C-alpha cells in the first residue's frame, strides 16, 4: 500500500514557527481536509508534502515508486504553452508524460531481454521490471487516455467544441480547471489539492465529488466549501499556531468539536487579558511611589512570567451588519419579455418575472446559461438586450462583480491610498469605530491594511470591493459570486449579515451551503430551455427539479408534466407539517431513545477512529525510521499492523456514515 509519512516536521520563517513537530500520514483511501485560519501555513505544508519545499527538520518516508500530484491554488498552464497554439486537449494529455517515460523504459527492457542469454537472476529481474511497468501503464489508462481526457474535461465543464481551442483563449479560471484535470488524469497514489473548487460551478463540483468518491488513492485537500468537505473527507488535520492536530469524522463534526475547544480558549484568553490589564494598571499607578517599589517589582515579574494565549485573527469572532436598507416599493424588479443573445447563442429568452422586497434570490444554472448576463443588464452595465425591465419605486441597487475596478467604481484603485484609508473614506460614520474588525472579516489583517491599493492582487481587490459595496446603504444587492476569495470564517460573517439584511438580494454563488442558508427563492437559467422560478429555498428547488425530471422521463417533455414549470409559472412549495400524521407519545419516546443510542454509538466510533489514527501515525512513524529499513521482519510486522488498522477503520467509517445519514434524516 502506497503511503506518505512526515514525522516531527518543523519550519520557521524568521521568528515565526509555521510548523512545529508536525506529523501527518497519507495512504490509499485517505480522505482528509487541511484546515486552519488564513495565513496559518496550509499551502506551505502542501508544498512540503509535494516535495517543492524543504522543512528545517523532520523525517520523510514515502513508499518506493509512489506518485504524489499537487494542485496549487494558482498556476494554470506554463507560459510556453499559453504563448502558442497548444489546445486544451494537448495540455490535458501532458498528464500522461510519466507513462511515456515508462514506455521508453519498457522498450529498453525488451531489447535487453532479447539480447539476454544468461539464465540467472538478472534475467528474472528484467522480466519482473518489464511486467511491473506493463501493469503500471495499463493501470493508468494510457491506452484509453483519449476517452478518459474527454470524460474528465467535460465533467469539469468543458464542451466538446472547447477541447480543440487554444488554451490561451481561456481565462485563468478555466486554465486552472485544466490544471485540475491533469492532476486527476495522472491518477496518482496521493493527491494534494489546494482549493480545487475555487473556479468550479455547482455542476463541476458535484462531478468532482463523485470522482473523488470512487478514487482509490489518498486525498488531502484545502477548501472553503463546507458542503464539498462534508461529502468528501473523513478526517481533518488542523494547522493552528504551528501545531498540526488530527480530528476524525466529517468537517462538520470537526467544527462542532473545535467550537467547544475554542470556547474554552476564548474564556482563558479573556481571563488572561483581564489579569494583564490588572497588573499593568497596578504598575502604572504605583510605579513612582517608593513605598510600593517592591510590590511593583513583584507585579512586573508576574507580568513577565505570563505566556500569552495566542488567538489567530481568523479565529476571532467578528460580526457585521449592513446599514439599514432604505424603504422601497413592494415590487423591486419586474422583468418583461427580457432577452439577450450573443450572435446565434441566445442566453435569455422572454423572461417575465416579479421579484418582491425582502426576497433572497439565487440564480442557478450551468456556465454560459446567462446568470452573469442578467445581473449586468439589471445593473445597467449591459444595455444591449431585448424586452425590458423596471426597478421598483425608490430602489437603490448595489452591484458586485468579479471585475473589481468596475465594482469599486473608485479612482483609488490606481492611486497610493491604502486599504484602510480607502475603506475609511467610504465607510458610514457610525461604522468607523469597527472598520478594522470589518477589514479583518474580509481577510485584511495586520500589515495588510497598510498596503496601497495598486499592489493588491485580484482576489484582494475583489474582497475590498465587496466590503466597500456592502458599507453603502442600498435596498437591492446584485452579487455575482461574492464568496470567491473568502475563507470559511469570512463567508460566515457575510452570510450572517446577508440573512439579517432587510433588503432584497439577487446572487450567484458556487458554494452550496451558502445558497442553502441564504436563498428563499431560486431562478434556474439553462438556455435554450425556458427559465424556471421556484417559490422555496434551495432544498425545495432540488426536490422539485428532481420531480420534474422524473416527470419528463415518465411523460415526455412535449406537452407532459415535465414542461409545466416555466418563467411565467411559479412552482408551489412542499406541503407543510399540517399534512403529516400525528405521532403518539410512545412513538416519539421510542424515536428519541433510538436517536440517543445512535448518538452514543457515533461517539464510540469517533473515539475509536481517533485511537486508530494515533496508532496508524505511530506505525507510520516507526516505518519511517531509518533503523527499521534493513529489518524486513520488523517492517512486515508494522505493515501487517497498519493493514489491520486500515481494515478496522474502513468498517467503522462505513458504520459511522450509515449512522450519520440516519441522524441527519431525523
């Protein structure tokens, strides 16, 4: 079984410890997330695991011949390819470069075997290596690569007609999809994925979830998408203040447990702050009184002995609320036969709809369905369209797009003004005392607030643009992917503020949980099919959509029930609780008893999985020690123990997943 083991790894940048005696074990079947506040060093750890950086100390053990593939947050295709006519398909095919090397070696071995006349161990070794290479080439799917490349690229959102287009014609986000496709096509033993969902829409994310579910190797990933993490991982490694800790279970289970631990940390931190303030106040008051000199010195020593409790900025609780939304009419937007085409490609057609005050409307649909186009039309950015629309009385629209300069609409982008100065200049007076906390919520922490706007990256400008937009009083927010470039903590801050916002929100997001928590209505665009309007939240949309698709299969689309819902018709919400049969006291009592039993078993499984994880780490550590390399008996014993632990963990994980599914359905 292929594995990668790092033991007691440490790395420091200057006086700051990024990693302190970190240990991590990745093997076939591993499904792990790497969590931690922004700037904790997650990407640095990924680069060390990938062999792109060397730690200051620690031991690294990797199975002979094991392949590790790494997807960084950014990178895309090499400049040499982008400058030429290399196509999307050509770049994806580079994933099989290692197989080409194996084929060359296989041919060389064939020649050696033909020339070999010796009937000794050397010929047997050549035959064995030749056979191993043949199996490796077959296993990686090299001879079926063309079909496989198409399958992966189309799963990630590329159309058949895109595959032969030059890669340079695509945006950075689409180039990153090609980079992800290459990692998947390499089919390595271990995949290290740093923000793989950053540039994926909901359909591509769902495809990637299914792909990883059937992938036999090990995965360690960083993501800011809770839903993706919950359906993908079975353990979480958290990097915090240089320490790497392991938590068995889903990402949500990790968050619940971590919240309890952090609450205790916050309490201890607050008590320490009170103690420090008390000591400093005493020293300040009596510093110059000779009669108190010994007492002052005693307090100074006490102060020096206090080891500060450190709480990273990303872990601090931040709350944000919008300025009150100005009052407007009941109807906020009225669409009247609205249409839009790009040449022969029609993305919007005959759209009729009324959006009322207070609605939180999610626009969903595949890439190219017209979601961003509709937003640009409503914001007045795109004025070339058919039909029309009207904004309601006293509607004040605020628009956020990924084009940061347009979204900000401020000349400061090209100037010397700093992040803090720009935010302060555009911040309402009553929010000025909170401006640094708000900047922190949008990942501008420490010295970041003093950066000039002109040196900010695209992601940083996008975050600042979003914050500035949200600080302005408005009653209609049109937000195109506002969660891009935000970490989980920042998403929580934004979501909490948007849920409490009294105005109307029209938004696109590729974060499923964000949509589930915020949307009260869903507008599905899927040109050339008619748009569909769902009077309900995102869960209702998924249920209704599945029902409509089932009707299409049963009755056909033409004139059948599957064609019933269009842009002029409103899907009705699901029946309420009043339609359900009453539950007796005894039935409810039995149900609660069963739930308690399941919860106890879940706790037992998680505790055992944590113990197994520690035992696996210990085995991996032993296997990584150079003293054991030459001891074949010891290595076989350790490998046997590791295999037994893996089998037990697999059985427990299956039981735990069944219990978690049952609990979540209650």
